[in-house]
């Protein structure tokens, strides 16, 4: 199964298979659904159990905020990239 991608080629937030802890995402909090305001963060837990959800997979961010993913900002594990960068800088 190929990952769901939006018009710009980025993975979208409606497919649970695209989600994993450590991804940097943009979510809509419940209180912001009417305005569409996005909150940025790093996925800690995936809360939606079904494989897809049309309004976005529900996640808990490392900050504790819960919302539905609208965009996956970076495809890859942010923590691993940060550690790789630090190992290069620190020598």
C-alpha cells in the first residue's frame, strides 16, 4: 500500500500508516476546529485506531495537546535527525 499524498506530494494526515512517534506535524485542536488554526508539534502517541479517518488521524503531541493531523511537516523521525546532527557537530 502506498502512502496517501496530497496535491503537493506531501503525506497527508488521514492515513494511520503514515503516522509514527517522532514525526513533526501540524494538527487542529478541538477548540480550533471552527477557525482551522494549526498547532505544530511532534507526535508522541497515535490515538485513532482505524486505518484511515477523513478528518485526520488523532494524535497526542509531546506537549500533551491532542488533535487531528492536517499535515505531516517532515517525513522522518525528528529525534533521530536531531541526534545525527548533534553527533556531526560534536564530532
